[in-house]
C-alpha cells in the first residue's frame, strides 16, 4: 500500500500512529503526566528510581520526555538498553556510553567509570543520570553492582542517579534478600498504566490533529472498539488505529468506522 496516497486521501501530513514522533510532540495526557512529575523529583533527589509498566504502555515515551525536560547544563543522561548481558558486558557497554575505553578487568572498568562520574560532578558541575531500559532483564549480579556504583565518599554523596525502566516483573525482583540494599535505596517509583477510555479517545483525536486531520476521522464507535480491544495499551491503540485507517482507505470511506476496526480484529 502506498502510504503517501493514504495520507493524502485523508489530508494528513504524515502517518499519525508511529513511534517516530518528535519528543516535543509527544502527548501529555493526565495518566502520562503523573510518572513524568514523579521522575522530575528523582532528578532533584539525585537517587535511584523505578519506572515500570506493562509492555506497550508508553514507557519509552516517558523516558524521552523526562530526558528532554532536563537542563543540559545541569544533567547528563547516559542510556543503556542492552540488558540481557553479563556483568562484564554491562560494564563494557557503560564504558562505551560514557565515552571511555574499557580496560580489560572489571575492577579497572569500575574504577574508570567512578572517576568519570566524579569528574562530571566536581569539574563539569553536571549530574549524570544513568537510564537502563528493559531493566527487568538485568541479572541479579548487575543489580547488586548498581548500588555500588552510587556509593561515593563512604556513601555520603549522590554523585550518580540511576533510573531503572522495565516491565512489572522488575518490582518483584526487589523482594529478594540479595537485592535488599538496592531496594532500600529506591527513592522514586513510578508506574505506567493503560489509558482510560476518555484518554484513549483524546489520544487518537490528538494524534490525528497533529498531522493535519480532522477530529471526526474516527467515529465514536470505532474509537470505542479500539479501546475495548486494546485495553488502553498505547502500542495496541497505535496498531489498531493504523490498520483501521488503511481499511477505511481501501474501502474508499471518508472516515474510520466501527466495521473497519472489526475487520482488523477479525483478520
């Protein structure tokens, strides 16, 4: 299918339901504002935080919004998403992200990373924030090591903030006794939830409006079925909405109707 023809048919300037949305155009619905506000507290506290939620609830968008909200003159974000690795591989990845040449031994990598963090704080006057995405896949050895990475000057200085982002199973890990030290160090815990019905409607309509379309492109019945079928999960909303637009286009309809979403679900 020619996407250009489809967007032109509905007078859209771009495909509305895609992850390739500029950060400044990400929607800030009420249920999305709460975790962002909680994470802003983490930046002020300079501690360890959690962002958890089911797959597809929009955690990546929250991370992008949070990172963009930070003053680059005061904060430096380091981002890791390759989480199913060994401890040595984790340290190698972290050295690379920080622009460091990884030494051969783990103890040496630990040392140069800590020195880099101290330099950022004391010389550059910038607070580093390490974001680890898909953190539910981290093994316990890495999770235990994270607490050590934040220990500076006999645990008296918050020189590094860490934000762990992952699925709901991440929280369960902190019930383990071997992770008690890390669990007790968590200062902020934010949770992503599915969108409620009215916010689902608002999300669909706002995404259409942002690409030049009219709010009535999706009928109320179509949006209601999208909500019911997706359970308010953003990734599913995007998938169903995109497929619904394509069905309406191929059917020569001027709007996305209930029957188009039904056809998508039944395929």
